[in-house]
């Protein structure tokens, strides 16, 4: 197992945001996490990438403990994160956003004396092409549309070349066509990376969930199964009913 | 937006300050005082470059740059004062004798040597910046808290320097110097020489800052300004970058202060009081933060304006500065350079339309 999580819990001001008994991920697995709003999905990824400190529990990545490490140390271990609210560097061009993300030495002296290489330029160009960013390479990232920012942040994660990608709601704010393209891209990426995707859009989930889907509800793992199993599970349907996500019904 | 670097600005800048002004002085049109005044402005501009790096590019509002500036000035002042004291045959600088001190305090000793003085003028600010930065950045202090704490540090140092017990001349500061490395500071040619050195240092500092901001390091700084948390998920150690640039900014301020002292002939704690620290930040705000040219122009322009205004309407300078600041914040937050750029763009839309969409 690439990722092993046991008894992970965190609470904000007395409210349990996450109380996860167990979660594990195979190498090169693409896992989708779904759940109603406030279920603790983002919080789970926040803990893995070091943004939030867990109250207790353990996370083992490649057999090494993740909890207690800094964001940088976790990133260096090979974990990359795309946030729910697209977070790019608005004051830098798209190209510079990608350049900073690209995998290389990142200490101050390496940055100061950095010389661009053809290999790196090719890599950036290849990723930008995949995410349809080539036409906006020299635009300020802050001027991009919401969908483009989503893609830029995915591109940032891809260029970091992490073993594990944590992708939070990649299709939010995208058109159907863009969503489909994002799904295809994630499937392609899953050949070389392990990926955890959080998503609300059930059509999108159906497209990418080739293996397991985990359902989180009120911080707890409700169930885990294939998309068909999850879709037809009475408990899952119950907790989605009466909420904004009546999408399960329509499928 | 990629603005092409037009060499015209540089040529113009160098032509005015390296040729026109000295030539004006040689031909008797400009007094040596004017030369000296501009020489001092260059020192402010050097410090302003540091403020632009730390605040404009990295987004850390440091209010202690005036303190680093003074450290440089005080270091040189101590050396000059000791030289003068020795020349007059006294054992101790006058103010120490008045304070009934019998032997030269230990921390004054190294300032007898010019080499040590230069070294300490740079080393002390760098070390203080490193120590302060280490504590502040480590504990993730940022934004307005950073401004308040650095301001408090400056205030504490100001109070310390005011005290006679500190042995740095108290309120009166250090003054009445005669020679630097044997050159008479009151002679016109030495003043012109100091002017030229300051100008050269400004150009060198600009070039250095230009290299920094255009390197990948500079882009990381901007990324820290934009989204500090995001950049650490891309495996950049934010604290290292902040510390490095904070030390560089402190060094620039110190260099400015070192060159400033022999041209003004006096340093008092007033150079680092709250007003002085705020003013330094304002130069960059008015000139255009996140823009090196803006920092230089801001420092030169505001100080020039200051000298004009204080002779025309002596009491209203702070109101004028405050007014300018409010206008800047409200209407053109990129400062003077931002304003100039947007005017330029308005004039050139149409003719440049084709080149605005890079392929
Ligand atoms: N930093 C925080 N401080 C306080 N409460 C928080 C914090 N982060 C999250 N929470 C709370 O924890 C709970 C879980 O939030 P989380 O963002 O993980 O939900 P989510 O499953 O990602 O929901 P959504 O689908 O809306 O993104 C929510 O009740 C939220 O209000
Ligand atoms: Mg979320």
C-alpha cells in the first residue's frame, strides 16, 4: 500500500470535522472521495499535505510517517495538492507559475543561479499543451478564467511530478466539455501516479471511478465500493437526499 | 504584462546624474551643496531598493529599514569620530569626556580601523536582520503584525540610541567629522567624489536587484507575496527565502547609510524614529512598489520635493506627503511608475495592438 491512514481525527472548536478509522490507497490507484458538503473531504487532504495538523492518528506514505512533517517536507516526499479554491500565483505569468512548480532543486541558491534548459522548456510546454494553456502562457495567472485556473493548478501539480496527487474538486466551474477533458486527463495521469480525487459531479465521478469510491459523511467513512455499488447503496442515497446533491437520483 | 526594457531610461538617468550634474558643477552653474544633496538622495534610493525587494516584491512590510540605515551611518560615524579625536590628540570623543567616561568602550575599539568599520557596518545589520527574521519568519508572523513588530523594534532601538548610557552620543548623535581616509570632508572635490561613489553604488545596487528580481529566486519572492502557503506546497522553504531577502534589504539599507554619513556630516537617532521609518516606505509606495525603477524614482522625487517644499512652505511638508500617499493608495496603487505605465499604454493602444497578444 502506498498510503495507509489509521484512526485519523481532527476537530475544530469541538466539532469533529474528520474521524476516519481507516483508509488505504494502492500504488497507481485512482480513488474518488465523495460526500455531502462539510463531510470533511477537503480536511482529509489538508491533513495529508500538512495544511492542517491532525489531533491524533497516523498517516503512512510509503511506510514513512507523514503527520508532524512540514508542508515542504511532505511535498518533497512526493505528495502534490490541488486545492478546492484554485490557488495559483496571480501576479506571475502562467509560464512562471509552471516554472516554479517544475520538479528541480528548490533551495535559494539553486533558484538564484537557475538557468532554463531546453529539457525543462519542453516539459513545461508538454504539460501546458495537455492542459490547453499554450495560448495564455504569458498572461497573468490572475487574469485567467475560473476553468483555466483549475487547469493551471492541475498543471502545477503535474509538473511537480509527485507520487501521490491530491486533487480537490477539479471540475468545479467547468463546462461539460471541459469536465470530460479533465476526467480523461486524470485517467491518463493515473497510469503513472496515485491520485485521490474529490468530486461532487456524479457524471464526472462515473467517468473516472474505475476502481473504488469512498463515501465520507460527517467526518466518517460511510462505505467504500465500486461506483455502481455506491450509487445503489441505500445509506448513500439517504444521506444525499434532502441535500443539494440530488444528482445521485438523476443518474 | 511584459514591459520591454527601454535602454533610453537608463541612458537618460546616467546622462543626467553622471554627466549633466557634475558638468553643471564644474562650470559653476550648480553649487557643491546641490551635488551633495543629490548624493544623499542616492543613498536613500539604495535603501529604497531594499525596501522594494522586501516589501514590493516579497510583500513583507518591514518598518525597520531606517534602523539598518542608521546602523551603517553610525558605524562610519564612529570611525570618523575616532580619527578626528586622534588627530586632535584627545583620548576620547568629546561627548564621552562630558559623560565622564575614562576609557573607550569595548564596542568602539574595532572602529579605529577602517577595514573593521566597513566589515562591521555590514555584518551587524546583516546579523540583526538574520536573528530578527529567523524568529519572526519561523513563528509565521506576517502582514500587519510583521509591520507592528518591526516598527516596535525600531522604536526600541531609537530609545536605546537616545540614551547617553549607550555611548553613541544620545540625542545629539555623532557629528563634527573632519576627514575620511585622510581626505578632508569639507572640500568640494571630496564631496563630488562621494557623490560619484554614491551614484556608482546606486547603479550597482540597481543592477544587483535587477538580477535578483529577474532570476527564478525573484519569481519565488513574488509567489510568496501572492500566496505564501501555496508556494510551500511546491516544496519551497518560504522561511529561507524571506530570511535571505530580509538580510539583503538590511544590507542595502546599511550601504545607503554608510555612504550617507560622510555627505551629511551628522547622524542622530532622529534618522530612525517612527516618522523616518514610515517615510522610507512611502518613497517606495509613491514611486511604485514591485518596480525597481519606481523605488529609485520615488526616493529621489520625494526627497527632492521635500527640499523644495520645506523652503517654500516649511510647515506643511507632512500634510503634502500624507496627501500624496492617500492619493496614491486610492487612485494609483502602483505608484508613480504605475501611473506612467498606464498613461503610456493609453497612448499606445492601437498602434501596439498586434504585439500585445504573444503567440
Ligand atoms: N480551518 C477550519 N476551521 C474551522 N472549521 C473548519 C476548518 N476547515 C474546515 N472546517 C469545518 O470542518 C468541516 C469539514 O469541512 P471540509 O472543508 O473538509 O468539508 P468538505 O467535505 O470538503 O466540504 P465541501 O464539499 O463543501 O468542500 C466543515 O464543517 C467545516 O466548516
Ligand atoms: Mg471541500
